[in-house]
C-alpha cells in the first residue's frame, strides 16, 4: 500500500459542520456588537446632580473664575491699547498699504479739485465734489410750516 500524504489531500467540510460554524461566528459577532454598544453607553450616562452636588458647585465656581479672569485680561489689554495710542498703530497699518505712486496720484487729484473751483462741474469720477454736495444740502429755502388750503 502506498502512503497518502495528508497535506496533499483536500478535504471538504460537510454541510452540517459548515452551518454550525456560521452560526457560531454570527453569535460571536453579535456578542461583540453587544459589548461595543455597552462600552459606548457607559459614557452616555447623565450625571446625577443630587449625588454630585458639591462637585457641580465647584465646577460652576471654577468656570465663573475663568470667565472673570478672561474679562479682566481683555479690559487690561484695552486700557493698554488706549494708553499706548492704538489709533496711531492702525494709521501706520493704513499707511503701510499706500505705495508712493498711489500717494502721488491722490495728491495730484486733490490739487486738481482745488483748482477747478466750486462750479457745477462734475469731478473726474462722475460724482459731484464735496463743496457741491454741501450746497445741495442747504435747506434754508424749504418751508417747514404746513400750508393751509385757504392760502
């Protein structure tokens, strides 16, 4: 007789064994799912304020102190900015963005506006000049008393 090599032979599970294996793994998967859900639910438990009343009071005090410190720091910072001259800082920032070319252009435009006078001319951009706009707002000729129908 010849020896049969166990490694070379292929064996097939019969159907009954296969079903048992599948049922067993699905049960294991179900058990794993149940365990995971229980772990998730542990963190979802609401604290009981009656049991932890003192702890909750301490947390409220701590939060209040933190907010007070924050507002105090903001107030101190605002005072420092007022004292040191924060408007000059913002002015410096605005001037940083102005190039020499744009500054010269603006200067030339302002000089042109002064030379044109206060006529009814429109400026180059299509709007009235400031002097014209101010004269448009003159309300000295407008009647403020209601007119009676008999007049």
